[in-house]
């Protein structure tokens, strides 16, 4: 009897029992923009394996949860933020990726405004924001997860205005340029960047100035999402000069 015929004759439970169960996890790559730097939220492990080393925020998926629900639970536990867009990136399933057990993990990334974090929500004491330009070695395959997330972020930031998700509602053009320089880890020509951004006609200049970070006072702007959506319907292409 062929293997196919054997499988047909077996019950579902018999087929399932052939395979060893695996643990399912999610790992969250959470980016924020602080002090002109793109930063990643990481934690120091308090348990083995790899106790005392740096890690992404992650955890196992509960029996009653979907992957998306688990990722959002972890983000809420850490920041107090709910209903944020979590972009599912990639699933990592190398046999020995986790020395503790056979764990298959799906990575997610999210862009959050640090200012939106509830001041009454206490982040766990072993979590901190770390500049992506100075990231320490992370456990398991977490460095590869971050690298893939950065590649995706840079690709999308070039074609979509997702960078504004990291800024406060009102911002200056120097702050916007600093954000994109932090994402791409390179300097842009100030005149060309300003010209390209304003030419897209997606920003509303406000009657307010930032006099804290600029002696003369830099005008504040707001991203006009409604105008952007209308332009998209007309065939507009967002394009940051990099």
C-alpha cells in the first residue's frame, strides 16, 4: 500500500498525531522617532535561554489568539497603545533558531509616535529605546528580523508617506528631513529635500512657529491625509528623493 493510500485510510487525529507539536510565537519590531534618531524598542531578557541579553518584544501565541491578536496584545502590554497598524512581515522557522524549543515565530513591525504613549502606562523596567545605528547584538535571529523590517520601512517610506506616522501632528521641515535621514541613515541636501516635499502639495503650513528648536522660529506644518488620498485617486505618486 502506498503512503498516499495509508494516509487516506487514517483518521484525521491519526494523521495529526504523527507530527510533533511546535510552539508558535510573534516578535514585534517597534520603531519610534526620538531626538532626531530612529529607535527600536528592545528588552533585556529576564529568563533563560539567553538571560541578560537584548531581545525584541515577543511572546507565544495563546490558544484563543490569532497571530495579529497576539502581536497587538504584546504591543499594548508594552506601550498602552491599542488598535495600531501592525505590519506582518515574515515567518522564521529554522529548526534550531531557539535553543529552548522548536519555535516558529512571525515578525511584525509598527511605527508609533512616542508622544502618544500613555504617560500613566509604565513600560516594563527592562525595556528601552535604542538607536538603530547603535543596536547591540540581539538574541536568536532577531537582528535578521530587524534588518528585514528596516528594508521594508525604507522601501515603503520612499513610496508612501508612512514616515509621518512617526512625527507629532505638527512638525517643522527640519524635523521631517531629520526623520527621513534617520530612516535611511544618510544626509539629504536641505534645499532639494524642502523643494521636493513642498512640491507634492501634501503639507498645510500653519500660522505657528517652533521657537524652541529654532532661533528665528520655523513654521509648523501638518500632513493633509485627505488631500493625499484625493491625489492618489488622480494617479499621484509619492516619491521621496533619496
